[in-house]
């Protein structure tokens, strides 16, 4: 399976103010986002599932786009999501795989070479290297830095998406360090024009990959 991680949008309802989260997600898809991850920490399971089903319907309208749920394997299964993104303290990859099946996309956050190698051995489809820069959306996460990203990229051979404080001004740096794409939260969730924000990120990613910067 070919997965397009170039611009990977992660939701956060706390950043949308009085706007509609689903509308922001749709605009990000229109802008070219390849992945959407539903990541909501402060809502009920019922509401989480409702939002997941809404986003799943949106993503199905576009070709080669994928919808994942953060942490919650049960929500991913019930909503028909394409997979799940796990943290180091969440359900182990092997157990999530048994529940979701072998066609599911399973990613996991890593911060060290050891975690990355372990995830590859367990069958992860991609790694989320976090956090590259300090970010208020995950203030408790230790900063890996660009050097840490570079070390992980050199140690594994599955796709990497970088996350944490990434914006249009530093996206080129992380792609040059070995990331296949960038995961963003506030850069899109808080944007006045989410579609434009995604297009600008995608443009920067493609310029680096084509050797234009």
C-alpha cells in the first residue's frame, strides 16, 4: 500500500473556536492533505465516535486519502477508519493489528532510535517522530529535535512523519532531515484558510523532494 504522508493533519477542537471542525477537515482535504487523524482528548466516547464517522464519510470522497483515529482502537474499528495512530503507552501494535486486521494502517509515535526499531519489528506502517520542536499542543512531550529525527531516519526504512511545532517556516528543514512528510495541528486547525495552509506546506515538501530548495 502506498501512503501519502506529505501533509498529515491532526485535529484539535480546542483550536477551532466557533468554527466547524468537520468543515476545517474538508478544507484541508481540498488543499491536498493525504492523512487526517482525529485526536480529541476532552470529549465522550459517543461524541468521539460520531465525529469519527463524519470524518470517515468525508475522506471517502477523495482518492488516496486516509483517516486514522488517535489512540482509540475501539473508535477506529467502530467508525471504519483506515487505521489508528498509537502512543508509546497505548495498546501494543501487535494487539491493535489483531483487532483491526492486516489491512489497517497502524502508526506509532517514537522519540528514540530504540523505539523506532521496536515499532518496525512489531509491524508499524509508519512512524510519527515527535516532538521535533516545542509545541503548546503537547507541552509534556520531550523535544527530539532535527538531529534526533535524522538519527531515526537513518536507522529505519519505513515512512516517517515529523510532528511537533512544524509550520511553513521550518517544514523544509525536517524533510531534508529525512521525514517523508509533516504532521501539523495548529498550522491548519487555527488557520484562517485551512486549504491554503495545506497547499503551502505541500508546496514546501515537494520543493525539497524535487531538489528545488
